[in-house]
C-alpha cells in the first residue's frame, strides 16, 4: 500500500475497514498497527493538522522501559533526543525535613531496544526511564501512520455515529461522511459521542483533584525526575510537586506540576500561590514559559463498557482516555492506553478476515473485542490504584513512588 497524505474534509468517499476518531498517541498507534495488517484505516480528528495546531499539548509523558519498547515497535526513533529524553537521575524527598533520596536511573544502552513487558502489571511496575513530549510523539506517530498507508483527516469533528448491518457510518460537523467496517473512539477524555451509543455512558469516577502546572523553557545538563512535598505558608499540608526536566539539547523544557492537597475547590489565587512557591524552590521563578501556569481538574475515571457489538450490527470500540484515565501524577495513563491499543491490534490480527468481509458477528471478531475489554479492565484497575495512592496520604518521600503500581 502506498504512502497516503493528510487529506482535507469532504473528500472521504471510500469505505474503510477501520475508522479511528481521534489522532492522539492512542489513535495513531492503533492506526499504524492496523494499516500494517493491510486494513484500510481512516483517522479523523477535530483539531487542525499538527504542524499548524498552536494548542498541541506541551505535556511531558513519563515512559518506562516497556513503553519505549512499544514505541520502538511503532517505528519511533528512540535515539532522537527531541522525541525521547533519557532520565539520568531521580530525586524524592521532603524539603521540610531535608530528607532526600537520590538515585541514578539505569536503562538500556544507547542503540539497545528495551524488552517488551510480559503484561500490563509488569509494565506498570517498571520505574521511569525517559520523558517524551506528547506533541513530538504525535508527530512521529503521524509520520509512521502515513508511511504505512493510513489516511488521516484533520479538521473533521465527528458528530454522529450510526451502526448498520455491515458498517458504521460517520458524519462530521462540516458535512464530511465516511463508512467503515468498525469504528474506534479514541477522543481523549471528551466523551460526547459515547453517550449516543452506550446506554450506560456515565464513567465511574474517583476522587477529583484541582491541580496547576506549567512548562518552562529551560532544561538541565541531564534529564531529571524530582518529586517532593513542600511547605507553603497558609496551607494546612505541604503541596506535592513534580518536576520533569529534560536535557537542554532536547529543547522540550521543564514541566512543573503542583497538587495543593486542599479540600474542596481551592481558589485560583491559592493555586497560583502554591505554584509560585514551588517554582521558587526549584529555581524556576522568573524563567520563561513555553506554556504559562494553567489550572485543570483531573480524576481517575473508567467506563463500564468499552465496546458495543455482537448484535448483528457493526462494532464500535472505545479506547484511550475515552475508556479510562488516571490521575495525572501517575505518569502512566497515556502509555498504558497505548499498550492497550497495541493489544487490540494484536487481537484484530486474528479477526482480519471477518473485518474485511464485513462479518460483524464472526466468533473471532467478538472474541477479539472481548479480550480487549478484559485487558482494558485491567488497565483501568492499574490507573485507579495509582490514582488512589496519589490522592491518599503518604509519608514524605515514600509517596513519590506511588505511581509504580504493583500486582
């Protein structure tokens, strides 16, 4: 299959084997794998193309060895410092007491691809190894998806999905329409489409947190991951700070995330007060920002159902943050969901013939979807456990490893 190009709206006339709604890391990872299987794959995203999107998230993702193995499988160059910034040290501690634990991070040697994890629990139990800017990751995955023949259409906000006997029909806000043997919703935490196809679309939700974060345009000599608890005047408890710092040559900057641990809904003034104290303590006060401090709410959520099918109509699958997400401090959500997307692709390999022939009730296809749903439930459990560890009390320093789930 030849190289496809990014297409504009209103030109999607052919029917596809698979339509993926959402061109984030999860949607693009799945597109790479399904296109490799020879399935005609369409990816639709409501945002403008990455090259012109001024609001691509500047988030730094925390990757483990298994996550890097998955990226290598997808064709991402692990030796490109602009995409993968290796961590060299980790620091956890309590600035109030002065107790600090530092450690060097030992990973795979340059040019060596880490081994794939045995399962999701093995992946989640690995320590952090690298930082990956989400915008650059999406660019790398987009390039690979196009090489393998996927069609990617930006500026297409899917507003309606309808299941038919042999296909799913999609309609976009601008009038674009398309059909596919099956559809995957990978729209991040946005779930309006899901409510139209699932009766029970209300996510099971854990404790909400109101956090504040920014991305500073400054790096370090070596990549660092720092987590501390910091006393702030007027706060009952120390705020929890996470600093993710990439090496200067990567140009990805330094992320600072602050959890004020205030009951109820803290005011913007108090959130910014906690953030300013944390920035000063880490030598970031006055540093130029790539993204200025912004307040956001996060929580662990999961949908009770992650696919609909088996009733004589074409199936729809829910993936990524649309299916489940975790507390932002876990650093796990994106890559756990990428791992689940790769697992879904592996399952669909066994059902390729049923997808191509539009046999919507084929046992192998239903089995593939059920296996994905079971694995997705495990992923939701991992993220919920990590979130719970972050939102409950931990002694200073020890909580810093709470993002590492253990079976």
